[in-house]
C-alpha cells in the first residue's frame, strides 16, 4: 500500500467552507495549503485546517473517492467528519509527520 495516497477535507476556521482534495503526498500538500503556496479555492477561502482524511491503496482510488465525496450533500460531508473528528480539530497538529513523507 502506498500510504501517501489520500483524499482529504480541509475546513476554514469557522468550519463553514470545505475543500476536498487528493494527493500522493499528504504532508507536502498540507504544507502548500497552510502556507498559501498554491492559488485557488483553498487559498481564496482560507481552508487550511485538516478535518478529515482517508489513506488509499492508490492515487486512482483516492481520485475515485474524491469524486464521490464531492457529489455528496453538505450534511453527509459534515456527518462523515463528525464521525471521526467531532470537534473539527486540525488533525495535522497531532500526527507524526514522518508517517506521510
């Protein structure tokens, strides 16, 4: 398993806006989001807080899951996040970053 492949959800500080993305290197991608290195949705809406992620077997699996999540209703996304992260804390603050390098 390529443990670096992931689909992830970022939120803004108020947890009102979500960004769903996919990556083959979660630690690097989060660094880019948090430091505003890439212009786009997450840059504009300040979605820098990692509230959910799933590791996948491959980048293709991550892309498939990303498309699925993007088609979900907002309530479903919120419920998914709450199942694993009821307080919407920034999960990237607690992880061992070497896990994703």
